[in-house]
C-alpha cells in the first residue's frame, strides 16, 4: 500500500498539483456556463463565479486571481476545440 506523506511535508510540486486540481474542478463546474452566438462558442460566463453567492463564494475560493488565470487558460484551449467542431 502506498502511503501519502502528511500535508506539512508535501513538496511545492504537490501543492501546485492541488491548485491545478481545484482549477480543473471549477472549470468542470462551469461546464454549463458557455456563452454562444451564431458563430459558435464565445466564452465562459464569469459572472457566475464573481457575483455574491457565486461559485467563488460557494466553494470558498481564497486566491481568486490564481483561479481565474487557470480558468482562462482552459477556456482558451476549449474554445479552440469547440469552435473547430462548429466550423466543420
């Protein structure tokens, strides 16, 4: 059985991995929040995160800037793929 070290001894790469996991989880939670137009997908509706009582409040996100940066990177990659399918 592989045992995980206590949190206090986790390496910085493990901490970064936790940040990425939280960003991916938030991206998946936003999967129904895409803005669309006649030309395809436009982007995510970030107001769902930022409004009082939104996802940032609901999931108690402490570092909102870091979370937004990760979400924007994933959004950019997803938009490329989603709109590629629309143009076919």
